[in-house]
């Protein structure tokens, strides 16, 4: 028997974001955009943190449903456990007026229940309060006395020393005061959302800021079909609010833009590039930039991942942990190009072998060419802070770092194909179309980070080796891209 709920906590939150989102989610799931690997990883990260937080309240009984469609079994089990006098229940499910909610942890005290909602974020936000408000509305209306309701979230100030200290890793923040203030709002909103779901057709809602706020909606592919290529939404560096102001005035295509709409120099450049195929090559500025670089050159790129729970000594939640580098080396303009690379074994603190290997490879002299130097420099400074043993050697690297992004950021070189961006992901295909991130299993830093994180829990050697190979290929392309981009700059004059 399937649970007969009309709304759940998560659909309620969708309904707060957009009526159409709520309606489509309940009636037309087939129109949902496919979940990206990144989104899937974020969901499973939330689950892992939730299971860890249960240890703050040990000895509880799990009432989670056997499958996502069998919430009726979870509701029944929760009721039975409460009747039996269980003090701590994980994933307890409740339903009131056909609105379903599962509470991560409920704890019985002498004078009532305490509810804990676990979030993998580092602060409480409005969505969490709305989530807790519906939870409270359901449980209290069922006749249970709710003494307190709290959000359990990650404390980003925690620095791991030795064993994981769960009491320091998590912050528990009562949101009871805000939740009580929202009870009438929840009751009214539940009634309103039920009326939306009773409609015979999809609510008419135009696209807007709500499509991404507070979360990116899963129906973008369906609702945004009318937005053409080269639209105002492609303008680089423009706030989304401003883009919607233009959209609402009927200014949708880049060719609709007139000079009086308030766009900056770079945005004008992007628009002109698309409309007139305009290219910029400032030979003098490029020459001056190139005069700051000399051989031998090391083209360097790092990859890092951000585990929500600190896995290593002297690291914080969500700290960027470098685990991989690629280096292309050229001794002189005409010498052969050499490549070396490193990826840490997932069962050790990657920072130690990473920095030891890197320091050996980079030696004492030669320019270190990176793309967007703030990333590499920040990672190195973090290693200086966390592993002071390497601080002096790392310090000597900083003066050698050159940022290859600069000529593109400053628009010394601009092609329309860069679409207003100076990210290497746009600059490379524009300048060196024969090299491409297309068809790569891992094609961006976010996916690389999640791929490495997945290695921590995998035990299938074939899969582990396949992912490592994909990571190495991706990072290698990043540094080869820099070599080829520099060659293009050198050919300018
Ligand atoms: S894409 Fe925007 S308009 Fe469409 S359902 Fe989602 S939030 Fe609503």
C-alpha cells in the first residue's frame, strides 16, 4: 500500500519556490531534467552527514522506509516505536492532513519531544526554517508535545585534531522561535498548495529569479525552451536580476540590446563579438606580458576536493584538499615538452605526498605558469599553515608564479568564441579548437573533485583505476592547454 500523502516536506518547499514546480513535480516527473553527477553526489553527501549526526544521539531505532515509496510503513513503525516508549528514533515519519514529513532524529524527554533536522550546510538558512516549520506543524498537530526543534549543521570552524569530535563538528541551533512564528503561514500555505495541485492544468508561471532561488529547479529544460542561443542570459558577469529586468522588457536576444540598457565595457565587447564577429588582439600588451615570462617553464595545475567531514589532521569541514597535479615542463622554446603527474592514494592524507612530490618536480628555478593563480597560491598557503614543515620551501615558489589568465582577463586577446569569459574552458576551444574537453569523462574541476571523493568509498579496483585514469587525463589536458595557449600568444607578433 502506498502512502496517501498529497504534500511532503520537500514538495512543500518546491511549492514555496514556484507553483509550476510543485505541479510538474507531482504530475509530470517525466519532464524533469536528468540529475547531474554533481547533484547526485550532493544528495548522497547529505545522507552520509545525516547518518554521522545520528551518533550524537546514540542508541536510537531507525524507522526509515524500506523504499522511498513506502512511507506508510515508516509512519506505522514510528507510531509503534513511540507507543513502546522508545526514547530516540531516526528517520521518524509523521503525516497530518495528508502532509508527510520525516524527521532526521526525534528524542523523547520527560516533558516532550525534541526534533533535530540534519543539514550538511554550514549555517541555518530560510529554507531550513521553513522545513522545520512544516515538521513542527505536522508533529504538533498530531498531538505530540514538541519541546524544541533544532537544525544540526556543520561547524566550519572545527579543525580536526586526532579522532573526529562529533560534538565540535556539528552545531545544534534551536529554531523553535522562528518555527512558532511560521505556524499560521504553514497552515495557509498547505491549503493553498493543495488548491494548486487540484488544478486541471499546469499553472502559468513565467521563468524568473525563482528558477534558481533558493535552489536550481529541475524543470529548467522544460520551462526555458523559448530562450534562444545568444540571449541576455549568456551575458558574462551580469547579475541574474539585471538579466531578468531585460527579459521582462522583452529584451531577450543579444541583438535586442541597445546602448541605453546599462552594460559595462566587457559586456559590450561580448555582445559586439557575437553580433559583428569582432576580435581583439592588443599586440603591445601581449608582448609586454610575454616579456615577464622566461624559460625554463613549468605549466602547473592542481585538483582539490572538499570533504564536508574533515578526514585529515589539521583540516576543516569543506576545506579544499589538493590531491593531484599535472606539470608540463619546457626547458627552452625549442626543447621537447615533458610531462609528469601525481595523484594521491585515497587512503592517506593527500596533501603530504602531493607537496613532497610537487616540490621535487618544481625544483628551485624556472617560471611556474598557472591559470588563475589565486587557486594554486591559496592551496599552497593552506599547506604552509597546516603542514608547517614545508612552509619555507613553499614560500620560495610564490615569486615564480605567473598567471596565464591575465591577458584574457584584461582582454589583450579576445575572440567572440570566448563568449565574454576568460575561463580556460572558453579560452581553450576559442584559441586551440583541436584540443577539447568535449567527450572527456571528467571535464571540469567540480566533477574531478567528486570523482576523487568517490574513490574514498569504492572498493572495486577496476572502477578505482578507471576513475584515476580519467582524473589524470583531465588534469593533463589543463596543463597541455596552457602550453598551447602560450604558443598562440607567442605567435601574435
Ligand atoms: S523552471 Fe522556473 S518557472 Fe519552471 S517550474 Fe521551475 S521554477 Fe517554475
